[in-house]
């Protein structure tokens, strides 16, 4: 190696890695050295992809479906997603507005590339999904954090959006249910926020990736029921249990479809072909029955974990209505959740994600617990936490 410095773009330098990756790497190293670790840091379902989807993927490969599909996606899949909106949400979404993408990640990249000019501001919640800020940075936009707190269910109010809007603001990006808090935006609030955004001639992007994983009002209302002017991101990753297949979708207002097509052609040519054929089986009744059983299992885990964390002395200020996360306040035990997560991993063998991954708004207070593991593992994790906390001197700063 010579000593020529690496040439790195400013955007690469600006983008932060996930802190949780350090935790995960450390956890894996501890496991390799023989320690048992309970994983509550992982943001993907522990269940395997449902059998009918796997079989459809294998059949597609055997049938030679290994070439590109159209950039907007396999027509049958776009129709199946459209039918899903009609059957599950009673909302009419034309297949012409649906773009199949490599995960919600691809959908977010596409929609931001389509809407954002250098210097444009995009409002994102803080805490929020960390990639949002980084993807805005990739488009040379500026992510502006909307600090959200437990008082408003970790979602912004319409007044807050109005106050944060400026001449340079182009879009608002929300998620319901959200990562890391699992909280939803009620339809009335979504309507009020949409009114503010459209009043400003801005664009509203709603990430509905955790939509199927909702434990109270089911199904959660999609933002597409309110307006055909919103951009909706979704994915086969979470509810459909297909994280590794890399498949999602974006719904755009009709006038944007040809622009999305052009960008998709250039950004990724098309999403994975075998994954698209496999996903056709995701909407079959037998698959949905399996996914609904899993949803009930997630609900049981959520109920167990929230009660157990509260009993241990963590503050769970808002009961999350969806996703598979609990965002718990750990102030009673520590003034710094990053160090606390490292200590818990080291001394209790439980891996968690510190608030620092989700933004700048009081991250030191919070830990994210993911219930992407069995109730038996959650119980073991809680037992280890109880022992660890009992041994630990109380906070004295
Ligand atoms: C809120 C949110 N949006 C988007 C994604 C990206 O998911 P994928 O690209 O697997 O569909 C994630 C993944 O964790 C997420 O939590």
C-alpha cells in the first residue's frame, strides 16, 4: 500500500456507521469465545420466510426467471400489490403508481432522488430511522430533525411541522409505525399534517414498512387512503419476512410514474427477479395466515417485554402500537445509554441498541429493545438484566 490518502466524497465522510454494528460485532466475538448472548438489537424478524414464498422463489429460478424485469417491476406483482391495497385497506391504488424496488431502502433512495435538489430541506423525526438522514445527505439535501418526545407519542404534531417548515423545505418524511419507537400516527393527525404539507406545496413521504405489524387497530390506515398525492414506501422485509430477498415498493402520485420509471432504470435497472416471483406467493391466503400467526406472536412478545421492562424499572413512556421495538428510557440506571448498552452486553450478555443510532434528540436516555427473538429468549434476557441491575450500584450522579 502506498501512502496516497483515500479519495472520499464529502457525502461518504458525512455518513455515520450504525453504532449497533459495533455492538453486534462485539456480541458475535463474545459468542465465538463461548459466551451466550441474547440478541435484542436485531431489526429483522427471526422467523424464516414463509414456505410458499420460498417455493415460488425456487420455482422461478428453475423456470429460468433470472433475467431483468421491467424497471417498474413485474406487472403481475404490481397488480398483486394493488389488489392487496384494495382487499386489506379498501383503497384503490392503480398498479401504474406502484414501483417495485430493492427493499424500502431502494424506495427511499428513489423517492428522494426524484424530489430533492441540493440544499433542499427534508423534515425527519428525531429519533428516527438513521438511514433517512443519510439518504437525504446522499441527494445533497439537508435533513432537519423534528424533535419528537413521549408527550406526543414520539410523532410530530401538525403545529410542529408548520413551525419547522421554511422556504427551503421540500418534503416531510414520516414513518408509521416508526423505528425506533414503534408508535403510529393516527389518521386524523396524518390528515392534519398532510394539510400543512400540501398548504406549503411540499411533498409528504410516509414509510409504512412496519404496517402489517400492528397490534391494536388492525389494519392501520394507510396514508394512501387520505390522498393520492402522498408518496408511500413499503417493503416485503418486515411483515412478509423477506429481509434478505431485498424487495419493497414505492407508491407515487400518478404524474410521477414515468419519472420514477426513468430513475429506476438508471438506479437499479430492476429489483431482483426471483425475489419478485417469490413475492407473488406472499399474498396467498395460506401465507397471510402464517404471517398473521406471527403477528400475534409479536404482539405476545411485546406485551411480555413491556411489562417486564417496566417491572425492572425502565420507563416505557408510550406503549408502541406496532413494529417490533420498545424505546425505553434508562435514566433511572444511567446517564449515558451508549456506555450502558456496552456494559449490559459485557456484564449481562444482552445486546441492545443505544439511542445514539437514532439521532441527536436525547439519545443518551434511551435504549431500543427489539423483540425479534422468542419469548423464551426474552425471558432469559430479562432474567439476566434483573440479576445485572441487582448487582449494580444505583446511579449516584
Ligand atoms: C423505518 C425503516 N424504513 C426502511 C427500512 C429498510 O428496510 P428494507 O430495505 O429491508 O425494506 C428499515 C429497516 O430496518 C426501517 O426500519
